[in-house]
């Protein structure tokens, strides 16, 4: 599997589209085991600190969990979570030290 960092490409695109909105500081991606999703959701600021992303007590961190597109409906109950193969975590870090964390569950 290839992992590509497209941070600079996206920064250029967004700055060309709207030069006054240079809010995004960095974008990060990681793949984790499914059992780590609950730990990440329980303490997202600790995860950001581990990734060397500046975060303060005042920082707002929003978490969103999405199912990867699949033809079969996916139920994220306890039994279904056991069938997950991995989770993909995408972190969007803003210049004001806020962050959005998107967790994508895959089977």
C-alpha cells in the first residue's frame, strides 16, 4: 500500500481558491488497529500531542467517525466492531490549534 502526503498540494489548491483562508496548518494520516479507536475517541488531545501537533486546554478537537463506503450496510455495534480490520485516522490541524479528527472504519 502506498501512503502519500498531499499536504502541500492541498495547501496550494486551497490558497489558490481562497487566498485569505490559510487556516490549515497540517494534515496527518495514520492506520490503526480497530481496538485503538475507542482510546482515540476517549482522549483525542493526547493523540494529537503524541503526533507533535500543538494543542492547548482551549483547543477545540472535533471527532467524526465514518464508515468506509461499502455495498453492505455496516453496523458499528460491539460485534461489528470486532470484524473491523483497521481504522484510518485523518487529522486536520488548524493554525489556531483546533483540530478535526476523522476516523474511517474499514472491514
